[in-house]
């Protein structure tokens, strides 16, 4: 199978690309920067915000997996123009897929559901009338474009709504400091951390579970077995940020120095995914709870030289 991944230098893109290569697929990536983790993924250095059609690889490809985006919620509150760049990136990749008649997979986010406190959230509960942040608005807009391309051009798609994916290749300090590697590093060094939203409940997804779900989606979409679906891809259980801090502290054997502040503007404070649809349509079976995934993430940071 021939797969084109946008955002191939990011965490999910790198893990997905390497896993596909390991099973014998042909993988090419598009990103605006080089991959700092591996040279195994053939990467076209293209900025999708202003890319001309002839700047994208000729292919042919069996599927486009669009993961490229500015991905930090509060960063886009401070820099809303980056939300517009997310939308432009999605349009560029989607129209490329339309012109070449390639099925399309979109990495959306649980942020599209907003901050409504449900016990668990299933796909039909997204309320596009109220966007909590420019980031969530950019993902809502991307989904809307994809649905319209299906209606107007018959383009087959899958939309995956990810939730707090963490693990290997999740520590790109120079580009974007994500909360889990940040907490791991600071707690291990006994540096102070600030938790924004002590009682937040979020659904943390270990990278291997996320990639396994995407690959099941790729296979199902390309074979025609499943198409035109929007699917939660998460672990399916909630954990608080206090749980996260305590598991990290236990794993590194350090006492955390924690300050608690209210959640910041635009941030979701409760989300647990209903993953029944992923189980039913794709046979998706996540296996890694936060208590199992965080020690793996810590071990990887040590191997990568990020921790003593």
C-alpha cells in the first residue's frame, strides 16, 4: 500500500510512518520541517499553508492521512492566526486528495465537543455551534470541509477524533512543549510544575493504541469496508491531571513540586471518549491505561537522553 502522511515529522506521523514501513508499506511524508527522530520516512519539505499544487508529491497513493496542524490549544488562543493556518493546511491536503481521487483520513480532536461535562462522549454529541477555542474551531472547520467534499465530489473519508495522545517521539522541546513530557522532565528533576485545572478529567491515549486504530482505519477505508465515518480514537477511560502527576512521580521516584491554577481559556476540563464505534467498525481494542503508558513514555525519554 502507498500512504501519504502530512505532518509526518510530528509524534503521530512519525510513529504511524515507521509502523507502516515495518509492515512493508510505501510511505511518503509532507512536513514543513525535517523529522528529528528518523530519516527512514521519505519527507517532502512543503508548507501546506501556501503550497502550490505542483509542490506536492505526484504519487500515486492509496490514501492520504492528514495530521499536519498546530496542535496546542492555548498556543492558538494566544496566536489565533495559527488556527487559520490549520484550516488552510486541511484544505490544501483535501483538495489534493480530490484532484487525485484518493481516500482521505483526517486527524481531528476531542476539542470539537467543547467543554460540556458528559459522563462519556459519543460522536453524535459534537456541538459545532459553540467552539471553545480557535484550535477547536480549526478542527470543526476541517471536518466541515471533509463532509462537504464527500457530498459534492464523492470523496471517501474517515475522521478520527484523537484525545491527548502521548508516548514515543512526544518530546520535541524546540518546537512544542507538550504537557506529559514537560511534567515527566520537571518532576524527574524536582523542578516546579503548574497544573492548570486540578480536577480536569481527560482521556489519555498511548501512541501505540492510537497508531493501531489509524492503521485499522487505513486498511478498512482503502478496502472499501468502512468509509465516511467519524470515529473517536482514545483509550475510553478518564484520568485527572492529579492522577497523571502522581503516576509520573511514583515512576521516577520523586516528590512533585506542584502549584495548581484554574484551567486556562479555551481548555476542555472534562472529556472521556465513547469508543464503541471504533470497536464495532474497526475492531479497535486499546490496551494501554495511563498507569501502563506513562512508565513506557518515561523509559523512552531516558533512552532518548531527555532524562538522567
